[in-house]
């Protein structure tokens, strides 16, 4: 289950990769003049021919470019990742296309080669031979044994279960639990926390298992553990099962059956409805929004044991939040979605995409006003949340009108801080026990 | 380590086979020569003789999929062989689909850019010699068109992928 399949962590990762590319290029540029001078001195000392020197220089540059190629993924076309600077990609591509290794200098057949020229030819062919072997060895070095390393397993499982996304999901569940009326029951909270976390891990792992060929083809997802072969598919599914079974059991028998049922339903919705629907229809976004809305509802039902108005309000808030968050993100991924065959509004119905994002930004204002009406918070809440709600609505409006990458990025990044702040404000304005909105009889 | 090997083999062998990939078994140690198996069809890669695991390669430059060289154990059962062959087939079929898909995408993207630039009266290369590109909003038309054109193709692929996984 997921608030959305896309998080801050993926953006940070690509930004980090882009930073690495820049660093390596800079280092290469700094090193080359020094090594070039060294080469020039050795040339003069050994009295090599100019042709041989030119050949060696080209070989050096080719090897340098090859080491750069290791960091920049070679693609058939320059498809810019949304978060890598266009200039660094173009520069790397220009270098990879520019240089080719040249054959060693040929001597005319009529003349018998003397010792000095033989030595040059030999050294040139050795270099050429070693280039070929170097290329092959490098290719072979990129093959990795699919062996389970226990040291790496925690990291691999964390990435498989999308641990940061799971953390976000669990925090929305905790917010739902905390906002529910009644005394705070710590053991029940911990069981809900762990149970929801395990269920989320399971759902995310199954999702990755289903999508390996698609994830391989998208920049954002190509470093996932199953894509890279760091874990076998069987182990991934076993891990998912080992999370789902205890997770759901904890929720059903440790908390209450309603929460357990919601957990199972959400895993099913995410893995069997949302994941296949992504390739069939744009309706997947609405299904995904429900998937994100269920965790806070689960938190509420864990605390109260019932699906009352407050649960639906929280679910509604998370549901509405998904749209500005995901639609803005998807605006920059249109090329990958198109190539991968994903049916997303940003590709097929761009105007609808922006309209829906704006609509749901405005809905958040309405939902925050409904909170005191439903006795979830005091009337302070809609007042103090108004500035951030107006701001995200403004960005939603800008996205709707401008329809460009700049406005989509601004809306996306705003959604990342808007949600935690919104939930925090809700918590601070939680209706105290025994009070009602109209100041009438206290609730029993 | 060598002394522990026989015990480890007895205990770990079935688990190892299951969890480290199909057909894995702790093979007896041999000199570190390349194995006599057929090299991977995708590249000339041959895993070392000692290895009893699958090997995964770098992403293919057309399909972006990583080829897997499957380990063939000495006493492979018919069922294990069937599974391995099925995985091999699925891999090749996936490789073909995505390589074709990506190449088609790149080719059609180039054609689209060329035709749009021509319609605007611009050259393929700008004055500074750099390749002229269209901005994201102009490309959006292409992305929408490409997705709808290939929708049926993707549906068939997804249906077959489900069938293969089920098999």
C-alpha cells in the first residue's frame, strides 16, 4: 500500500547521482593536464614517432572517456531524467560519441621494417590488443554473481519494501490513531504501527516483483533491487509473504478485525488493482488515491474500533492530497510513461490532470473546514491551516494555467511539506475530550 | 572453511537452491577456469567454473533489461530444467519486446522532432552546432500519440507476461 508510489527519496537519489556525474567529470578535467605533460615528457625521452604519439594520446582519451561512461548510462537516445541537468548529460554524450580508438600506424609493405619501427609496431599492437582485452574484461566485470550476501540483505530489503514510503504511510496511520477520540492506548498504537508497517512492506515488495521490466526502463526506478538482481524473485515474494502474514495477523488479532480487514483490502487494492490498472486506464490514479487514503482510516479504526465520520474525513484529506502530489510529479515523467506504456493523465489528458490537481487543492480547504463540524478538531484548525491551504491552491492554480515543468515542480515540492504540516496542525487543534462543536452536552 | 563444506552442503543445499535462484547447488571446487557451458546468448560472458549461482549482467543498451545467465546444476531434475528453460524464454521474449519498443520510440521521436522543426522552418542543428530540441509541451503531443498507438501492443504484452508468470 502506498500514499503514492513516488517520494522525496527517489528525487534525492537522482539528484545525488547527478552530483556524482558532475564530480567525476570535474576530477577528470583536473587530472588530464598533469598526465598529459607526463606523457609528453616520456615521448621526447623515447624518440617515438609523431604518429605513435598521436595514437597513444587518443588511446588515453578513449580510456578516460570509458571511465566516464561507467558513470553515465549509455542510451540509444539522450532521454533527460527530470532531475539531472541537461548540460551534464549533453556534455557526457558529446564525449562518448567523439572519440574512437584508431588502429596502430601501418608501415608500407615494400620496405623491410627496421628494429625501431618493429618495436613501435609491437608496442602499438600490444596496446591495441590490451584495449580489446580491457574492453572485454570490463564488460565481464559488470556481470555480478546472484549470490545472497547476508551483509547486504537489510539494505536490499529496505529498498525492496520502499522503507521511506512505508515510513510515510505509517506516520499517516499514526496521525489517524492520534486524532481519534478516546485515551491514547500505547500497546494498541504499537501493534497498529508495526502491523501497518509490515503490510506496507509486503505490498511494496509485491509491486516491485510485478514491475521488473517496466522499472528497468524508467530512470526513476532502474536501481531497484529486483531490477539489479540483488535479490531473487523467489526471495522477494517470500519476504512479502513473511511481512503480510504477521502484519495482517497483528492487525486482526492484536488490534481489531476491522483494521485487519482494511489492511488486507489495501494490500489487494495496491497489488492487484492499482498495479495492473496503471497500464490499462487513467483510473489508476483514483484507485491509488484510495490506497493512500486507507492508512489513516486504519489508524482511526484501530483506536476507536469503528468507521465513523472522523475516519472518512481523514481518508478524504489523504485522498485529496494525492492528486496535487502525484499529478504534479507525473508532469515531468511523461516521456518515461509514454515509452513504458503507462496510462497516466499527464500523458493522455493533460488538461484533466491539471484541473483535477487544482480541484483537490481547493477540496483540502473545504475538508479542513469540515474537521470542526465533525468534532475532530476545534475551529482554530481551519483558521491556522488556511495560509498553507491557500498557498498550495495558488500553486495548483499556477500549474493549471502555466502547465510547465517549473510550476509542476513547485506544486510537487509544496505537497511534500504541506501534508506533514497539515496533519501536525490538526493534531495541535484536536478536539479535547468532552467538548462538542456547538458547546452543547459533552459526548459520553 | 573446507572442513565445514560437506556439512554445510547437506544442510544448506536445498535452501541455497531455493533462495539463491533456481538450480543452485554447491558444486565441488575446480580450478578457476571458465566453465564449458555455452556462453550467454546475449553476450560472450561465461561464468567461472566454481560458481553455482546465476549471473546478472549490465543493462542491455536497447532494452535496458539486465540479462541473466542461468546456472545449470549437474543433476538438474526435469522440473528444474523446465523452469530454467521457461525463465530463459521469458527473458528472451522480454528482451525482444523492450528492445523493439525502445528503438521504435527513439526512431519515431526523431521523426516527430524533424517534422516539427521543418514545419517551424528550423534546421535540425542550431547555429552553435547543437542538436535542436523541442520543449516538453511540444513533445507532449508525441508522447500522447505514441502511447495510444502502442496501447494494444502493450495490452498483448501484459496479458502474455501474466500468462508466463502464471505458467
